[in-house]
C-alpha cells in the first residue's frame, strides 16, 4: 500500500515538472477586401429598373434649303433655322386633341437679272398628320335593342288560343346592345401661321412660343413646318415651297 502511494507521488511530480507545450496561435487568414479598381466606372442609380427617357427640349434640325429658278431668270430660295416643336398638354384635356408650342425663323431670298424689288407673299405654317381621324365621323355611340314577347304555355307547349285551366301566361324579354366607334383613315391638317405680303428681296418670318392644335386625332401624330414663297409680277407667279423635318409624337 505504501509502495503504491509512493508510485503515484512520483508520477505526479514528473508531470508537474514537465513544461506544457501548446500550439502557437495561428494567424488569421487574409481576407481580400473589396477594393474598387481605379478605372472602374461609377455605378448609376437603378431605382425601379426603368430607364428614364430624356426630356424633349423641342429642338428640331431644319431641313436643307429649297431652291428653284423661275422662267424670268430669278432664283428663289427658302430656308429656316432655330426651329422648336414641343408637344404640350391640350387646354381641353381631351385625349383626341394634339397641341404643340412651336417656333423658328424662316427666310426667303431672291436674286435675278435687271434689279428691281421683288414682291409677293411669304406664307409660313405647320402641317399635322394624324394616324386615325375622328373629327368628321360619328365618334363613339351606343346601340341597343329591347323587346317583350308574350306567350302562354301548357306542359311545356305554347298555345296562341284562349287560356283554359292549367295554362299560365308568360312574358319573354330580349335585350341586346353594342358600341360603335366611327373611325376614318388619317388626314393631314394645314395650320397657317401668317401670310406676309412683302416688297423685298429677303423676306423673313420669326415665330416664337406659338401654339398650334388639331382635334379628333387618335393614335400617333406627326408635325412639320412649311414655308411657301411666291414672287409675283404682272406676267406671272413663281412659287417655291419648302417643308421641314417631320417629327413624330
């Protein structure tokens, strides 16, 4: 018994004298940080995922000048610059009304032999094209029919005669209705702005913040400017028309 106690004491002494070895702390693994490359483009706000359309500033690229030479040797030219055509909400709030705020500078020029001061009319306006016309049709109308038909029956059979015992009268009604929409093929409407009587070799018309509109238009619409230069003499008239760039709305 004494020997066993001595053995246990020796083992305990050896264990107490031996150093305790432990694994050193392992360094934390390197975690790459989210670094944005210097050449990366900045992120744009996505919002609800729908692209925001650009705001229409109304500017229109003018069509090239139109030129013609009259039989009397005079050369006529029509051109424009600084055109704007902006669709706006109509004052009537009608869905079939198209209204625009327009502007621009329209120029005429004439050169010819013999000198003299040309004269005539310089007309400027706009053309509005409509895909579907409702202005001259019946528009939207409701149609319907209703009727009442009396009858008598006996065991499922109808008899037109006198009502005997056991025969009951009946009344049948029928109602039918519908909607008709009067539509016509599209049309082009001329909206004149001015007809200038001139006595000059370089007449011009300047338009700013002018409203034009048409009614009874369904679907997509189109607008373009036009200018007509007329040079009049006692012998004849030289007429030149110019049409601007078509804008779809």
